[in-house]
């Protein structure tokens, strides 16, 4: 029962639209801080997912975060004027690229969690 609760908590935390938040911070503040926050938060969640439960919450959470980010990006694209900011890519294409690139630090966090879990 404890693992189910932790899994649900990790999935809920992953459901935050990390890529949308990062792109929004980039567009509004011209700052890369949103991308750093995304990398740190998702890596920490991946570590906790592997250390306490398994990979299922990480996979489900990444998919949910991607879909929620896609929803917000498609709603905000026309009203804010993101069309020309992320050239040569569209905001939707950048969402896909950033989502895949965000998996790299998560896989590194998984390796660290596996090594740390084996030592304990």
C-alpha cells in the first residue's frame, strides 16, 4: 500500500507541465531558469521513482506532463504570440525536442538511484 501511495504522489508531481513552464519562462523573462528547474525537478522525481518504487510512475508521469504541456502550449500559442519566438522550430516541435532531451538527465538519475539502492 505504501508503494502505491508513493507512485501516485510521484505521478501527481510529474503531472506539472514542466516543458510549458520552461518555454513560458523563456518567452516572458528571456531566462533559461525554467529549463534548469525542469531538469532538476524531473531528475529528482526519476531518482525517487527508481529508489522507492519502479519505473512505471516515471513513464506515466512523463507522458502526462507532455500532454498537459501540449495542451497549454496549444492554448497559449495564439493568444501570446509564440509563433515567431522559437524559430526555426514551432512551439510544438520544441516541446517534443525538449521533452526528449529532458529524458537524458532522468536516465542518469536512474543509474545513480540504482547504484545507490544497491549499496543500501
